[in-house]
């Protein structure tokens, strides 16, 4: 009888240890899953120092960009590219390939999946026609070929005329047409047709 009870005790202890180890392993696995699930993924997956980027279309250079630092965030739900230390872009038009337009800003962000771009901090745009746009921020909706800002925009034409859009502007992305909000300025009278002076 004593031998039989001893055998039952050993079997109970073995069963208890097996169950305890199973629950311990299961809870450890859940802890690891939770730890991985909560892992912070908002860090750059690619870092480029001294970046020089060229974008071509059928051999024609459309954009040439330089930046001190470019960081790609690809491991998050809405991936993006960031230039935290500023960016300088030249954009070329096939009609005037010898004279590019330029954009310069202290910060830029690109969300490629949405074709959405933003530039902030002393943004200066010079068109290939010689117009200069100065503002604190500009947003480019590439899909709809539209650029806009709600910040004050200062525009200087190549003839010296100035225009101020106090409440921002919207424009076609090639600056062939634009609308200013709450505008004022000093327009060159020579550019206004005779019947409208």
C-alpha cells in the first residue's frame, strides 16, 4: 500500500510540474508576443548622409535634389521620407531645360503612397520664369497637380513687382495659374493692359 501511495504521489508531482511548465511557457510566449507587438517601429530604416537624388523620365532629368540628411521611415503604417536638415531641389521643364526652377526649405517630408509633399521653414521657390515665392510652408498634392499654403506668401516678379497673399495661396504645380487670398502688392503698371488701368 505504501509503495502504491508513493507511486501516486510521484505521478501527481510529475503531472503538476508538467502543467506548471506548460502554463509558464504559455505565459512567457504571450509576454514575448506583447513585447514584440508594443515594439516602437517609428525609427528610420534607411539613413542617407549627403544625399544627391536624380529623378528621370525617359532619360530626361525632371528633378535633382540635394540634402544633408534623408531618413526613410518604412516600418510604420504610413511610411514617409524626411529631410530634417533641409533640402534643395531643382525641377526641370522640357520647354526650358536649360533653366530649372528651384525649391529650398529647412525641412521636407514626402509621403510617396499619397503623392503628398510638404516643405517648411523659410521656403523659397524660384520658377524657371524668374518669379520668386517666399513663405513658411508649402504643400504639394502631386496627384491633383496642386500646391497650397495658408501662410503669408510674398511673390516677386522678375520686373520687380511684388504681391502679398496674407492668407496664403493655391496654385497649379507648374505655377502657370495661382490664386492669392487677402492679397496686396505693388504691381508694375506696364503689365496691365490699356483698357484695365
